[in-house]
């Protein structure tokens, strides 16, 4: 019996170049802003090469032909939930934990905003180390990139959607 070669590691975003955009998209029905007819809207969350997250929505109304586009920083919670349900969340995995959580806390504060209280940064860095920090792929990839830029071996890994 010959030994099979080991399976390749689970797909991760590590192989992407650091400047690639990462996107996650959903389609949902919502009223047309002009005539109120329910029409398909397409929402896309993008991690831009410069490290910003963007949320874009566009639609062309099937009833009145009106085109609509909007962009903002964050998807509404309902759309974020839909992305997570449709594509599965991505988990942040630290492959080589640093000696202290301080550098992770620093990256989390810089990435998620300085308003983050130190207690919650500590709790969050603990979750990161425990492999319990996840979000949409663009969100998680952002954190993974920031951590890698700080010398921490971190990757964003897709968790398959249940069902
Ligand atoms: Zn319309």
C-alpha cells in the first residue's frame, strides 16, 4: 500500500497578492427608490487594494427602468447577515501566535477604530487567538492583511455555509 501524498492545505487567501481586491456579493429584492416596485438590488462588499472596505449597491428597476447606485462604508446588518448565510463566514486564523497579544490588540484597534475600549480589544484579541473571530471574507481578509503587515502569520479562511 503506497502512501498518498498529503492533501493540500485548505484554501485560504494567503496566496493572493497583497494588492488584490476581495469581494463578497448578494442579490436581494427591495423597493425601487423611484416607483416603489420591488426589484433586484445587487450589493457588493469590497476590500480595496488600499485596505478600505466599501459597500456598493446598484439596481435597475424592471418596472420603470430607473437606475440606482449607492456606496457606503458598511453593509446594513441585514445584508451582512445575508452574505454570511449565502457564502459562509471567513475565520481569522493565527498560524503562529505571537508571544503576547499586545501586537494583535494594536492591529485590532488600528483597524476597527480607536473607540474600541481596551477591555474589548483584549477580549477580541483573545477570540482571535482562539480562532473565534470571523466575519465576511473582505472583513476578515482586512484583519489578516493588517496582522501580516505587523509580522503575524495570519490568514482568512472560508468556513463553508451550513446547509
Ligand atoms: Zn422603479
